[in-house]
């Protein structure tokens, strides 16, 4: 992967504060079908990529993953590649870790290097913004440094691999959509889900509104770091904020924790990220 000259809080339910639902979109101008189809792939990230709660409560369901899953109902990136290149059959490694923040990405990258894969997908960072308190969010400079370190590991160990980086989803959209839902509010409070954004979800007081806006801005700042760092590498594609900009619906949200994507939600991620990828 050559350098371009141009340059839920931790725990069972709070592990991943992400709802990355995207659908549609067009292939960016820089992504062309001349990029070779991979013979192997690995998914890095957190429990959104492990498809937590899509098959049953508090269980990881990697078959439903938007990236490496095998469920036809999701039609993951892996299944889409498999239709075009049978050589990738069985070479779909999910290295995502529930509750992972960006500081865990380097270890996942090292595991991808050990597997010597041709293609890597990354969806990370929601847990850095989605913490128990606003003050607990990862500083932007720290986020950048940790992500840059992971990218260096991938560049050094997999110089010919192609990397797809998804933006962090809009947690403010989740609050807007589900805060009127009593069941969602009950679960969020009972399990301490993403309190930086979702604490006191019905409060319209100035302090609560400012807290939510601060979390939203931190997500925007993280996405900027992902985009800028990815742009340094010729074989890296960022999704141009397709995940972040997607206005997902209630049908895309699972009803176990009102946080993780449902199976239709995972399918939407798969479709949207594919359409903003390498043009295969």
C-alpha cells in the first residue's frame, strides 16, 4: 500500500455506539474497476461489524456482518466479491472486537497482516465518541495518532492490499429518531447506552442540547481525521461520509438494544459501502 505523493460504552450493550446505516450512492471518481478483485479480506472494527444482536439478544452474529458476512439477506461485501471472484471463498476473516475504540485498531491491523489479506475494511470510532460522559470522549489528536499508527501497520505489512474506510455514523440522528420511543429510552437508561449522547434523551435544556452538539462535532472531527489519513495512501478509499450522512430509519435499528443495526440495517451498510468502494 504505497504512500500517495499527493497526498456503547464498553460492555455487552454499550460496547458499540454505532449505527452505520447507508444505502445507495455512486462510485467516487477515483474508484475504478481496474482495481484487482481480492482473493481474501479482513474486517476491522467493533461490534457493528460483528453484527451484534441481529440473530439474538447480546450475541455476536458475524454471519450478518455488512463486511464479511455470509447471510444472503445482508449481501455483504464478501458475498458481492464472491460473485465476481470465487477464489475468495472462505477467505473472509472478521477481526472486529466488541467495544473497540480506535486505540485497539493497531492490534487488529497486525492480525490482518498476519493473515496476509488482499482487502481490509475498517469501521471504527463510534465508541470513542459514544462514552459514559462527554468528558470521556477520545481527544481528536489522540484519535488521529492511533488511526495513523494502524494505517502504518497495514501499509508496512500489506503493501499491496486495498483498504476501505467507512465514516462514523451520526449518533445525533439516532437520538432524534429513537428518543420519542419509550422502549428505546428504557433500554438506554437501564444499560447505560452511549450516555454522552443519549443521557436524559427527552431533555431540551441548554446543557443537554450543548452536550449532544459536542458529541456530534466530535464525530465530525473524527471523520475528518479518517478521511485525511486515508488520503495519504494510494490504495485507501474513504466513503466520503456516506455512512455519516445516511438518514437511517427505525427499520434499520435493532429492537434488542435500539442501537445496533437490524439485518435490513446491515444490508443497507453493505450496499452503501460497496457503492462507495473500489468499483468492482
